[in-house]
């Protein structure tokens, strides 16, 4: 295994310390209140390793931990009631694995719970069928609740992300949740990796590969720096004139400090002109209807336009400009608009990349 980060070393070990301490404290209090039935079981140590050190693992999820340990104890009690040694321990562990997989709660410490139950059957006789509930399920639940709180407090996602939850836009891939699940099934990795993490890994790999395109060319190297910009108060009649007299398809809307506020595309202008539907804007606290001659850039501009930094590898924009119906990407430097990149810029870069190969073929 590769080495762990220092922060992770401290986070996981300190979390396990707190979790087991909480379980031990709860057991001590319950012993005083009830007199018996509560004690720590050794497999809790293995459960602590999973829920604090690898909380993203499907094997470490609350259902797997609590139900896995519980059903393992139930199966083992049933086995030792009908089979003698040396059969009982072996059948108990095998049966526990079967039961955990059957109820989709595979949890490695469950095998240890089953073995402990089988070899300590005599000392557990007085507890009977209460043993799977108390102390096994109860102490496991306490440990899991401690893990939920601690992992969230330290920035880890636990319980695991749901498969249907969409990743951030920059991490989205062209595979559905169902296709990711099929990949995990095909390579028999459903117990080692979750769908969400697989999606994140594939997305990260795609971005890393894209970053190597064009020999590391940055957005700053290909962006258009000489820009025609407008303010939010620029009339649409002025914007129409700019589109007519300049070979541009978009106009960035900026404030006096050069901060990007939005974009006006030619399609936005055409829509405002041809739809014939007056827009509304608040003036002096009241709503008024505006016709095309009254409209300004702020009335039709696209806000919250995703931008990139000047140091972003140009290859990362391929998917955004090719498949996400984006015509232009603003480039920011120190928080201010520094340039824009269009599909034409990337096509030009691709053609430059192809020229050496074409020259070799021609010779």
C-alpha cells in the first residue's frame, strides 16, 4: 500500500481512539445501570479501522457495519446450537459471510463476530439471543454514530455518497450511474469501491489526460486579450451596433473594476428582438415593462458564466466547448477578466498540433 498523508494518519487513529473510548464509556455506564449484558467485543476494533480509516469503502457503511455484525452473531448462535466443534467455528464463519452478502451488509469484522461467538459459546450461553442485540449491534451502532460525527467534523463524507448524486460540473463524465455500476460488477469491485468514487476517479483521470493535450498550453497562451466589453447599463441598440461592426459573437459585461458580470451572446440579442415579449426590470422599487429600445445589457446577459483561470491547461476546455453547448469561456486573472477563448481558438490550436504530423507524412 502507498503511504498515508500525515493528516490522514492523525485523523484516522484519533477518530478510532475517540470511537472506542465512547463505546467503552457507554458499556461502563450500562453495566452500572443494568448489571450485565454490556461488554466490548474484540471485532469492534476491526470495525473502527473501517469506519475511521476507510469511510468511503462500501464495507464500512452504517448498514454494513451494524447489520453485518448483527446477522453474523445470529448465524453463529444458530450454528453452535446444532453443531459441535470443530465444525461449529468453520460453519459459523462461512454462514455469516453468506448471510451478510445475502442482506447486502458485507462487513469483514462480521466474520470475527461469528468466530468469537462460536469459540466462546459456553460463556455467552446465559445471554442467548440477546447477544446479537446487546452488546454486538448496540456497541456497533454507537461506534458508527461516533464515526458519522467525527468524519463530518474532519471533512470526510460518511455515510457514503448516494449513487444518484451528481458530481460537480467539472467532474462530470459521459457515463451514467447504471454504467458505472456495471463496470464495478464486471471487474468484481462492488465491495471495494463505490459508484460515486469510481465516477470521481474516472473524471479526474479524464481531466489529467486533457491537461496533457497541446503540450501543456495554457489558456493564457491562446486567449483573445483585446476585448470589446460593455457595462450592465449599455443599451441593446449599442450592443447591436457592436455586433454589426465587429467580427464577434459575444460581449463580456464588466463593471468599472473589470470584474466579469455576465455575457451577451448574439443569440440573446436575436431572442430579445424577435420574441416580441417585453422584459421586466425593477426601477425605484417598482416593476416596469420594457421594449427592445429600452433594454440594457443587464436585461439579457447570461449571468454566472463558468470561467477559468489563465493558468488552466487549454486541453481541459475541449469537453466544455465541444459537448456542453458553450460558445465562449471567459479567462480570469487575479479575479478580473483577462480574455476569452472560443471554439475557434481551440480548433486553431488543434490544427497547429496536426501540422508537424502532416509534414512528416508529406515527406
